[in-house]
């Protein structure tokens, strides 16, 4: 089958086409094309404006899709599209576009949960051919999902069976990164810029004179909270007379250490209580080098899976991969196209 997948949940417009065959527990993929257009328009505003992002998707989608279809020359057998969670106007732009094509071509439309896409992004390759084997014996797994909108610990009991065992009570980890970046005068999305400063501080062996809290470490549950940490950074910065490059690096270092320590500690706690076979680290913040390193240090290289860097951020390939696997699993239960709608708060 040839699958077209579309992702528009936030500020990245993703379009991909791949060939798929096999079964839900053992499937082969051959990527024909994988396109992502990241909207840079939001950088100067310090965040994503849904109405503006939607307009960009509406402009980008036909361009990317037309280009992709011309390149692959051939028909599409099914379409996968993100239906949530995300910014509803953005989600709708993808859904409306996908519905029109699915109706025109008379092919199934598969709604996909964006977070489920992130989880399974660890099994995909960004290029060429790959196989995904998901026998029952591989489960349960534990996923730490860290993105701009989510910070969740998910018990992955089987394909399609998830339980959220911990989540943030306020800001997501990526959101905290972006807000602290803004306090340091860095453009949106600031996560990658903060982590670069923190890495430089480590290389230069700078000692941070800042001390930020490790939120919720003492709480008995697996939940997170990053709002207080963000406020601590704000107060500390108010006391700073000159925010020079070195001070920024020291703030970034201590902030990143606090976030990563918290994430790793709670993941370890979850691993203690749930006998999981593999640990998945996914979502935009999974691009963070320090987080990857610490996860590997604590749980072992073999045990932690994370996506190829290019697949950590939002992309249509992860949507297509899980959409196709779930389609193979539930072929008989494909939703009617008019039942598919955007759900900003869709849960796993
Ligand atoms: O998954 P994603 O692309 O979009 C959402 O679904 O939210 O995640 C984007 C988030 C942003 O908050 C961005 O700042 C953060 O991921 N991010 C990072 C890094 N790269 C991206 N945070 C920390 N370190 C990074 N290297
Ligand atoms: Zn995402």
C-alpha cells in the first residue's frame, strides 16, 4: 500500500509518502519522500499563533503534497492525518485537506494521535527501508514523552494500549525551555538554543552560581511540574546586573540540569514499579543531548530507544507509521470520514 501522511498539529507542516506491507506486528516500510516545512514566522513573536500557523499550513499543504505526488508518480491507497492533540485550527487545516483528498481518491482516512506518533517514531528510519517488529513479548515498554505541549510517562502495554502513569501538572518540559529561552532573549523555539548554551558551559567547565529547584522529586507520584522552576529562573534573573554570555550559559546549565534530573528521576521511579522491557524517549525535547546521555547512563544504552534526530520534532512520517500499524490492526474499524474531527486535547 502507498500511504500519504499529513501532520499539522502545531507549527510544522509535514507530508510524507511511503510504501507499507506486512502486518501490525511485523511491517515493512519504504519511504518515498518525507517533507517538513518548519514555520519560522513565529520566532519573532516568541510563540506560535494558532491563526497564523493555520494560514501557513493552508498555504504549505497543497505545495508540499503536489510536489510529493509529482515525485512519486502513482496512486495513494490510504491517508493518515493527525487529529489531535494540538492546536485545533492547525489540526483542522490538515484534516480538511486530507478529507478532500480521501473523498476524491475514495481511499480510507486514518486519524492519528500525535503522541502515539511520537512514541513509535523511535522504530522508524528517516530514509530508505525499515522493518518494525512488535511482537507481544516486546511489551510493556515505558515512554517518556517530552514536547512543547506534553510531559508524560506512558506505560505502553501493547500496540494501541496505553496508560498515562505520570504527567505535568502545569508547563511541559519543552514549554519551560521555551519560556526560559525567552527570558534570556533567545528566539522561539528556544529549547535547542538553551541546550547549546548548557553544552558550551559543560565544555568550558563553568560552575553555575545559580541554584534552581528539582520540582516534585519528593512527591510520591510520577507527576511533574515545571512552572515553579521557570519562576525561580525569572527571580534569579531579576537579581542579575549584567546578563552577559557567560551568565546566560550558567543559567542554561543549571536550568537544564534541573529539568533533566527531574525527568530521569521520575522515569527511574516508574521503571522501579513497572517491569518494562524498553524505555522510549520521544518528542521534541528528545533531541536534547544531555537528556539522552543521562537516560543512557542510568538505564543502559541498549534499553533506551530514541528517534533519529530528524524525527524528534513534529513530522508526518511518525504519523504515517503508527497510522499504518493501527490500520493493519483494526482494518475493519476504519472511521467514517465525516466522524473524523480535530481534538485539541485528545488523550492516548
Ligand atoms: O514535539 P515537538 O516538535 O512539538 C510539539 O508537539 O510540542 O516539540 C517541540 C519542543 C519545543 O518546546 C522545543 O523548544 C523543544 O521541543 N526542543 C528542545 C530541543 N529541541 C527542541 N528542548 C530541549 N533541548 C533541545 N535540544
Ligand atoms: Zn509533537
